[in-house]
């Protein structure tokens, strides 16, 4: 019997042989519903806190409206999507927006260096559409199975209840794709000046589907008409000494004064498919789509013009989910999006209750009737609409009084899927370092200085193995980047540069052979139509 000491298991006691990747059909997905290890892990994680949110606990919200231009860029929106909310002009769609910090607790300061949540609920005539994102346009990880580990590392130590730099960087050091987000977060862009003057992004990749059943990949972005403004650590500390809720105050005071914040809603569009000509996978949420190749195309505008009447009823009980889409907007195989789609709605049912969608803040607009056949559950205070015969709460029924399915679209999108079920690494990894280096060089001098100062302070709190690996990552993103962090923190740069690549990972600037399992071995002799046999365990330049 092998020694099981220190072996990771599920809560059923099953050894976990792969904690890095969900099971997917082929490298790029989709994920499969039988990912039991992931489901057990993420649904328990959703229930770790009572009563506040596990993440995004500190927040503020406001009501407003969205108005579409009827175009996407210079072309009719209908070319890309049949979603009415993006096509109909002259219609002000009611909205609710919740801004938040991610890792901090409910009463934590709004000056924390932390991504900001940017969650938007469109109450359209076709039902709700939730777009749940962040202010920064990328994320730390690209597979949702790692999300509980990531948040555990970023949250306070379970023994001391203190957030520790070494825990954060111990996790990041093992995930090269996180260097891009770390470069954003540790710069002044990691502390937005307030909620009005920050960008928003859906982060994940979605699809737009038109009435011909044609689809394109897309990313959604909010660009503030007020401009973008961020804080250095020193500026944030000065504000925090006087007000831990400055961003909420700023938002509410401006709305009450009639200075309504406004954002332009934009999309980036890319043909659907693997897009193998790119050095990054467009489904990888740790990567930006370069705007010179995939420009931000204006779609509409959002204006916030009313503060909540009751903070708890509206802001705390507001509930969003990435699975809440309207016809004409669809999922991609983005592994973070697919995992979030289960997790978000699951955590709302736990945190707020099975009937959270009956609360006014979460219910569709009054003109949209709900006929679901769903019943009962804790705290139910209404019964969803039925057909004429209230005895029939199921579908189908041979009797005419029951509910029936909606008409199907004349043409729908059917994505081809082919591959072997397994746990895969992302093979296109050249830009794990490239985009982080581009971001570093794009900063103004004062932004780079602030980034280096923040990282130097963090590195001084980390053990040497973490210091060396992080300098190795920074140096491969940009030599000046790594050198300045090493010199500032007193880390031996040559010793860091001598480290080998992470085991089983592609080296900087390289990619794994396509269809490489997370164990590090490639798919061999696929013998599937369109998938040539592969052999060898090599890295491609």
C-alpha cells in the first residue's frame, strides 16, 4: 500500500491525481458535466462563508439604463447578433450595477490593492442578461478548477488570519499565466481611484449569434466617459486614513448631485474557431486581444442615475451569474467561463436562497412574466406563472392548458466538437510572458516605479525559493523588469536566471505540443478525423 501521507484527496477520500485541469473534450473544450472532482470542489468553495460573499464581499451598487446604438462599430448590430437589447434603438433598458473589491471582507477598505468587480444586470424585454466581470481585462488563471486554490492563497492565512505576500506569490509562482495579471495589479492600475473612473470588462470570451445561426467570438468592455484614474499606494494610504468607503461615497454623492456616470459599451470580435494563427488562445482569459487587431467597437451606452433605497435589499441581495444570457449571446468554451457559470448561480442559491430570483432586485423587469414550473423551496413568497390549468406544473402535457416550449429559431448555431476526453494543458503559452512584458513597457515611468516598489516590498516578505522563481518570471517577461525587482529586494539575479522552467510547463516563449495532457504527455495516435496522430513529448519553439 503506497504511503498516502500528504496526498491530496477529495472529501470522499479519493486521491486527486490532477488538481490543475478540468476534463474537456480536446484541449479547448467544452468541459463535461461529469467533472465530479471540480463540482465537489467548487460547490463547497461557494459555501465557505456565512453570510457574506466568499469573494466580492465589499461592494456598492446603483441603478441606471442602457441604450443601444443599433450598430456594432459601423455595421448594423444584426450582422453579428439577434439579441434585441443590442439591436433596438430608442429603448432604455433598466439596469443594476454592483461594483466591488474581490478578496477583502465586507467591511474592508475600498482603497485595497485588489481587482474590482464590475457586475451588470440588464433587465431586457427578453429577460435578464448578467455580464459579470472586473475592471482589469485579464485574470490570474485560465481554468476554473484552480479558483478555490487561488482565493485561498489570496485570502488571510487560516492560522494567523493575516493576508501574507508569501502565500499570494507562492501560488502565482506556479502559474506563469498569472504574471500578466500581477503586472496590472501591482501597478497603479491595481487601485482604481473610484468606481466612476474605472474600466469594466467581461474578461471571459463569449459568442454573438445572428439570425442566420452564424457566430463570432467576442469580448465585452465598458469604457468610462469620465476617463480612467488610479491611485499609487501612497495616495491610497492617505485616503484610507480618512475614509474606508471613499468609492461608495464618491459614487452616491455624484449620482445624487446629478453628475450621472456614463460608460460606453464596446465589443471586440474575432471569427469563431481555434484561430491557430494567433500566439495565444482567444479562450484564455489571462490574455488580452490586441486592440490594433481587434478594435473596441462601440455598441451602446450605460448611465447610472439612481442610488439604492436600501443597501441590504438591493446591493447585498443582488445576485449575478455568468450563465444568465439572452438569445443572441452565447457561451464559448472558455474554461473559466464554463466553471463560473456553475459556481455563480450555485453560490447565490446558497447565500441568498433557492428563491433569490423572486427578490425584486434580481427579478426580470415587470413587463417580463416568469412561467417556469419551478416550485417551493425555502423563503418562497410567490408562485411562478402557470398555464390556465394550475394543476399542471410540468411539461409536456397532453392537455392544452399546460405550458409549452417557445418556438425554436429558424436557424441556430451548432458548434462542431471533436476530441478525446481528458485533462489538458493550454498549449499556446508563448504570450504568458510576452503580454506581461508588453504591459510593463507600456507603463509610464512613474507607473513602472510604483509597480517595482510594490513588488520589492512584497518580495522582501517571501522566502528565497519564491523570490527566485518570481524574479525568474519577471525577467523572462522583460529583462529590465526582473533586474529592477531583484536589485530592489536584494535577490541574486543570476541565481534566479539559472532556474529551470517549471516541471511539465512550456518554457518562456515556447508552447507545448497541441493536445498535451496535464500530466505532460501528448495525445498519441488520435485517429480522429481532423486530428492527426501525435507522438513525442516535445516543446515547440
